[in-house]
């Protein structure tokens, strides 16, 4: 697809008037063969058959019927469309599709990930039909012998079929299959400006921007000008192509929002005096630092080392597979609000639309983009297969070429790991699809973006986390102690920390429904969560579940966020080997306590709030260094120096300060400072109870970072020398509801240290939740109104370790 193909053109989106019918596989060859007695169901385009059936009450996403053993016919009359030549653009057909004008076949498509432009001559009365053939027979076909068979997917034929694996991973997601015109169908009348092969190349170097634009056009002598950033340049014409280069010395760079402003610029094409919007772009540089040992993986954005944190994307809606800005925006805004600066689109999902990247551009969210390959031994030696690979990759890279948020390209997910874990030699699993084909396409189309052959990769074996890119589940699925986050020497975790995360309302009333598990495993991710509940809170989760279910639920809601927050504190400290980590996953794909830190209803879970604290650009964290004491680390990722006040206090019985210290300092931009707590105290004190001389003197240490001039709180950190279970106190929390400039705030204070304070209020969302509250300093929490909120907020406040409830 080329953006320029529609400049000056007339485009009709064929989004209304569709119907679909379901038939037995192969029962009808042509549209006219369909009996008139078949039931016509209103269809949604762009959309899926599952979405259309759900809209009329014929599909249950929690108990889905398979859609891969049925032919699905979509039909729409073109009556009313002007006769004459046009281009029929089919931006995405899932998956084996035949397209007809009346009974005349005009296209056969075998890939969900390819867009097609079909020249047509309309008379004004045709019927457009698309038959999506049953996918199951294709999944049962045999091809070149696979050297390994992954257990993640339930159909090995997916390695030969270019479709999403969503819906084919039992235990990971519901078996909802992608069928239908999931991307727009439109008619384009090209008009007089016939252009193609658009190339937009924004560059950032030496503090300035360079914008290069070129396109093919057979008409010489046209007056084309390129306009951007208040400057313009004329196009030159050579051998059928127009090209222009525009230098922008004063351009502001595009930054991930955690490190600066995501500056964007409109690119305009002026044709014979008439201006047309061409693109919106930003200028930035992204390179990878491999370190002195060659095993590192650190992203350098605009010359600054950038700690990447965020989550793995699944789908905005696994039934509808939508691609609109309206649907993407709530999810991506929650990612930004949580302090995430990177989203990974994994090889098990689907390519998202240009609207996804436009939003990431605006919000300052970098995108790690896998090509849609995962786990399988793909037939890279099959010329037909390679043709599809090159077409889908080329189209995706062309559609996103002006997008500054696209920061990493990756050959796919766990292909190398799958082969290596089965004991196969490197020459077998290090496949040319990733090392050669996709690497070459990426270098050709986007030389400005780092390319990673596969995720994970980089070490002696691809799944070792101490080199290159890791999928780290030491803390998490493998139930390693929290200290393993340091011991593993993670360099970059493209996915990590998967848990069955409970929402604030989840009661586990549906049993194991919605709890993810790996195929063939005799455990699930609820077992993983229970393991850490026992470790962090010193209780038997199974016994607690039987004797005090409400407390079990409260601890279950809190524990996964506590693990995540502690792990990121380790990874973000100065001296850590880690350069970034992405949690698995951002959102759930089905109802229940899934991997997502946001539920399918779009509401953040307690773990989301924990990540929001862990991801603050200006941060304070503790690091327990054993007999070297307790260190406090200050981080400032912003572009400005920051005057701060650091306070550290050790509390006995969660209340009485036994020792404290304070320091005012200037926290430099893009910098960090590390301070031993004993330096703040002025004398030795066993802050982390490492030497164990006598009984412990305190059960929690609190660090507060404030703005030195305004006194505004910036960040807090907590250390539990005896463990969290020993710091449970029956805190009494007082709350005052304040209204300021049509916003509601809660001002909270506690008489004693309160763990994992939960604000429960209908119609509003607390700006911070499931946080620790130390005595001595009130905490203000904003209450954001949800759609439909009416009146002043009312609710209740509870803390772990206390039976007291505070109402407001």
C-alpha cells in the first residue's frame, strides 16, 4: 500500500451493507451457487465473523464455537457506486479467501497479513462477494518435514499458513479464530495524480533532522514541493522518480515520553500549488549498544541510554481484531499512564494497523515489533512461502515507515528457543528465515531500526538470560527467589514476570476459567502466584484459601504487583546489568485472572498500579547488599536537573523511628546517585538486619523523595528487613475527600505503617492504589471519574493486616 496512491483520489470505504452466510466446507464454488434459503446475518466490515455472530447473539467468547471448519461468505451490493475503472483495496483477509465480482473470480488470497489492490471495471450493479474457505483442511495438509513440533499451538499446519496463532494456543487464549475481512475494504478512484512506491525517510543526527521523500511518477515536469517544520524543498525528477531532501537544523527530537517530548511534524506535499498531507513523523536515532563483551543489549535513543519498560501486547479485542484509533486509544493511554515506554507486538499475535503506530507516535511509546512468526520450523526453503513473507513484511514496513515509535524489529518469537530446548544443534534451529530473509528486508526498508534475529537470542543458548535478549521467567513461572532477578544477569527481557493477576473484583468464582497455563504442564499460573504469596507473606496459600478466603483474595491481589515492583527496583538500580524488561502481558484476552495487568474490561488491576510506581522516570529504590548494608538509589531520566530532598527512616513496630537521615541534593538530568543508608545516618546501623546482633530493631525502612523547593512528593520506597509478614499492622487510616477545580482527591494518613492500601470506590479510579502508607506524612490520591460517574465519590479503604475499614 502507498499513501500517495490516494492523494487527489476519491476513496469509498465499503463498510456498510454487508451480510454473511455460513456453509459447509466446499459446498459452493461460486456466489450464484448459494441457495436463497440460507440465513443472511448482518456483517461488520472491517471485522470478523465471530464479531458479527456475537452481535446477533450467536457467538459466546467465553465458550467459542470453532470457525475453522466452516466456509463464510461475505456479500455486498455495489449498486450506487459510480461505474468505471477503480482499484478495489482489500487491506486484510483472514485467511484463505476468494473474491468475486458477481460470479467472476478476481482474487485468491492465502495470507491474513497481506493487502491487495485489484483493478476493476465497474458497471454500477455488481455484487462483491468474499468467500473465506474453512481453514481446518489447510491446517491438516502436510508440507516439508518439520524438524521440531512446538506444543504451544494445537495445529502444526500453522507453520505453513500465514495467519495469526491467536485462537490456536489452548491455555493461553480462548479458541477464537480469525475469519473475515478484518481490515478495511475500499474502492479507490486514482484521479490525475498517479503516484506509487512512496519512501519517507526521517533521520536525526548531529542535533538536526533530515527528511528524504521519494516516489514514482511517470509525469515529468510537475511542480512538487516538500514542506515540513516551516521549511520546504523542491523535488527533482530522475528516471521516473521524484525525490527531495529537506534539512531541518532546529528540529526537536522525538523521545519516549519517559525521557522527553515525543515531538512530531506534519509532512506536506504541494502539487502545482495545492497542498496534500503526506505523513506525520518524528526525528530520532535508535541504536543498540552490545557492550564491551558483545553480549549486552541496551537501546541508545538520541544518544542517551534508555531503560525500556512496558508490556507485551496481545489484542485490543480477540473477537473483533479491531484496528481503529478509538479502540486502541484506551489501552495505549493506560500503558503511558503506567509509565511504560515500550510495547512489544509479539510473533504470536497480528500486525496492528497504522492507527496503532500513530497513537504510539503521539504518546511517546516505543514499539518492539516481531514479525508474525513464532515457535515453528517454518519452510524458508519453499519459494512460494518466501514470496508471502516478503510481501507481508514489505507492506508492513512501508505502512509504518514514517513512524518514529517503531524502535526494534525482530524476526519472531521463540523459534530458536524451541529448537534449542529440544536439544537440536545450532545449525538446525538458527534458521535463515530470521538470520537472512527478514534481516535483509529490515535492512532494506528500515536501516534506521535495530534488528534482532529472534526473541530470545544472544547467548550460548538462546534462552540463557545473561546475554542478548531474554524471555526471563526465573522470578515467575520457574518460582525462583526474588534474588534471582540479580543472579540471572538479565541484559534485556523482551518478556518476563507472567502471573495470574487478579483484578480488584475477581473472586475466582469460575474456578480455573481464565487462568493461563502452558500446554502439557501439570501446573498453572495460579500455582505460581500462590508460590510467591507463601514466600512473601509467610503463609500456606492452600490453607489460607480454606480458612480465610477473603484474606487469600486480598493477598493474591497484592502479591503479583509486589513481586513486579521489587524486581524492577533491582533491574533499574545503577550497576544492574538490565537495560529493559517487558511484562507479559498488557491486557487479558479473556475474562478471569489472566496474565494481563489490565482486564478485558479495560480496568487496571493492582499489578498495573505497582508497575506505575516501579516505572516512574524519577525514582527512589532500595537495594539490599547483605553485609554491605542497605543502599538507596535515586534515578532521574528527565532532561532537567532536579533539586530533591531524600528522607530515610527505620520504623519499629511500623511507627517509631529508631533512626533517620535527610539529605538535600541536585539530581542531575539523565543521571543517578547511590547512597548508603549509613551515610545518611552518620554512623553504623544494621538497616537490613544482616549482622543480626540482638533482636531486630525495626520492621520497615521508608525512603521518601521530595522536590526540594516545593516539597511535593515524587517517589517512595520500602524495605522489609524481616519480610512483609512481620510488617503487618492494624493500621487506622483517616481519609478526607477534597474537591479542587472540579477534581476529587483523597488525603490519607495512617497512625502506623499500612501495607497494600486499597481504595474501593464505584464510578471512580484511584490514581494510585494498593500502595504502602507510612505514618507521618499524608498522601494525596486523585480520584478520576469513569464514564457514567455521577456525584461525589463514596467508598471504602482497607489495608492488609488490618480489619479496620475507613469509609468516605
